[in-house]
């Protein structure tokens, strides 16, 4: 994957998407079929004010973004399209009032569909707070400038 593509993807995710700016998403690593993101905790993310736990909707948004970032590495051009068409999420235990990290790995890169497994965790990756699977539709525009380095 070309460095130019990675920088464009990182800028798009971190700086050009208002929802991601609200979440404070930062990409720690991105490579072909993989993304690692960090999201700092904010009090506005609390869903359980008694126990100060993350709201599940924010966790789902983070999982979707991590999956979309990993899936985007399968694209060939900024003109290509990627859309979430399905998401399965399991909340394994409550996320406390601390930062979240997300790791996403493409498990199937088809012609029109990309499947990605995602884990969200705090402190220890062996004990994820969320596991999710996202499915994305992929539309590759013919004759577009290739950026991913794929042939």
C-alpha cells in the first residue's frame, strides 16, 4: 500500500469526518487490511451516569469507523465507494470511563463485499469490551487512479 494512500485515508478519517472529530479518533496504525485506532474518553460519552460507563452507541460508532478504516485499505482510488451494510456487535462487559482502542482486521476482501472483525478494548487486549463484525459494500470505479498499490 502506498504511503500517499495511507496519508489520504488518515486525513479523511481524522480531519474530514465531523463525527470522527467529535469522537477524537486518532489512527495509530493502518496497513493493508488492518487498522488500529485510539479514542480518548470524554464525559459526554457516558451512558450510565451512576457507574460512569460508555454509552453503547459510541462504542458501535467506533467499531464501525475502525472496520471502515481497515476495509478502505482494499480500495484502489479515492473515487471508489465503501458503505456499511451490516454490523453485528457483542458488548462483552461495560467500558469504564477511560480511553478505548480499536483493532480491525479484514477477514474477507471480495469483489463487492468486505468483511472485517473488530475488537474494542481498554488496558488489555486479551479482555475486549466489544467484538464486532462489519460488512461493507465496495464499488470500484473503473479506470480510476490507483493508490493502494494493488494490481
